């Protein structure tokens, strides 16, 4: 247990930051799942409308990843790797 005032404050701040980081990561995971569902729909029924819908969800995922990176929740290389993997999934489905 913390003994001085500054240590108690650091514990409080750490808890707050941890809750925010968990929230950002949860938003990213949820948006990736939504994107993967739209991608699955596109792979089952490939047409322009489903492709555009998948691309729109990909933009939302990218936006969420970039926000988390800006707030130092994700490392920039981790974010880049996630974005690359997700865009390659769409590209693979679109070329098949």
C-alpha cells in the first residue's frame, strides 16, 4: 500500500488510465469483429454494395486504431500491423 500522497495519486491515475486503455482496446476489437462480419457477407455474396460496405467499415476500424495510437494505447508498429492485416483481407477477398 502506498504511504505518501504522491504514490496514492499515481495509483489513482494508473487505475484511470488503465480503464481508458481497456475501453479503447475494446472499441478496436468490436469494430474489427464488425468489419470481419461485413467481409464475410461480401465473400458469400460479392457485389459492389457489399464491397463498399466492407470498405466503409475498414475506414472506421482504421480511425479507431489511429485514435488509440494517438493516445498511446497502441504502439505505432502494432497499429500498422493491424491495419495492414485488415486491408490485406479485403484485398484478398476482392481479387478472388
